[in-house]
């Protein structure tokens, strides 16, 4: 993987951590997640007239991705209600690239070099190390997190393939962003009523615009990278977002850290170095 691709994926990971921090700091994580999804769609709309349509073969992937993204946001909210973020987030984001690494050889016919495989596994090990700092969370939280890891791995494959066959990864990303907020808000209104949802939007719309811009840019960078490098490598490198999220939590959210965060950071940094050299 070239240095410029690594740098852009790491930047995308920083954006991913930033919009997650926006959701975490909010008062209603489910509706804030829907706002971020909507913000991504709003950011995408002005750009669509200047880009070519994705190839016709990519549209089924766009539809499948929308459904998977809806499931992803629902499972995120459920997992965070059930357990500690220190357990849930590392499991979701760390297990997903492990699934991709172990299956990409026969799904995408991609073969990783020895160095790339070691680097990818090292990054995953560093992310999973963060689960040791969890203070609470039981069987339900673990099952929800692992279920979402499967969803993450699935939509990574769907979008990785879809972006490649679309002819333009940016166009694919922007069109893919339009349907998930429709599904999320339709579900929210059916569960809470239009007045409650409208009230939350009125006071928190700015979270959606800021977080949504970061979300769409982050995922767009990742999908572009998947057209330049193996999906498994990009997926693992993108999950360094958890490291950026931990830095944000300590410096800006003033949360207490533990020794496991620093151990994980060292392991992840080593994995990135191996990935670059491999």
C-alpha cells in the first residue's frame, strides 16, 4: 500500500472518530446517528450534478448498502444501551476486519503479502486490546457488538465491490449516502412520532451537518482506497479510528484513560508501520 493511500485512509479514520465523538456527546444517540446520516446526504446533494452516474451494475450494491447501513446504526444504538463503549466499540470495529482478512481470499480473490497480513492482524490485535478496559457489559452487549461486526464486514464487501464496478468511487459514495437517512428517520418517526423527531432536529441540526460531512468524506476516502489497495488492508487500517476516538475522548471529552489505551496505541502504531513496510 502506497504512502499516499495510507495517509488518506488515516485522515478518513480521524474524520470517522470525530463524527462518532459528536454522536457520543449528544443527548439522543439514535436520533443523532440519523442526523449524521442525513447530514451526509445533504453534503452529497450539491455535488451529484457534477459527477457521472454510477454504472448500472453498481445500483444493486447501492441498495443493499443502504439496508446494511440502516442495520448498522440500529445495532450501534442497541449495543451502546447494553454495554460499555470500551467493550462494544473495539469489538465492532476490531472483529470486522478480522472477518474480512479471513474471507477476502475466496470472496474477492485477493492475496495479501506476508508483511501486509502481519500488519493487518497487528492492527486488529491492537484494536481488540482496547476491550480489556471495559468496566461493564455482558453477554447481550457482546452479542450485539459481534452481530454488528458481521454487518460492518458485509457492507465493506458490498461497497468495496460496488465502488470498483461503479466507474467512479466518489459518485458511488454520494449516491449510496442518500437512502440510509430516509430509512432511519422513517423508523424513528414510526417509533417516537413526528413531533419528537422534529423537536430534536430543531435543536441539534448542526450535529448532523458537521458530523455528516465528516462521515461522507471518511467513507468516501475508504472506498477510493479500496480501488487502489486490497479491501482487507484498507478495512484494517480504517479501524485505527478507534485510536483517534480515544485521543479525542481524553483531550476533549476529558474521559479517564487506562494503561490498555496506551498498549493498544503502541500495537496499532506498530501495525501501521508493518503495513507500510510490507
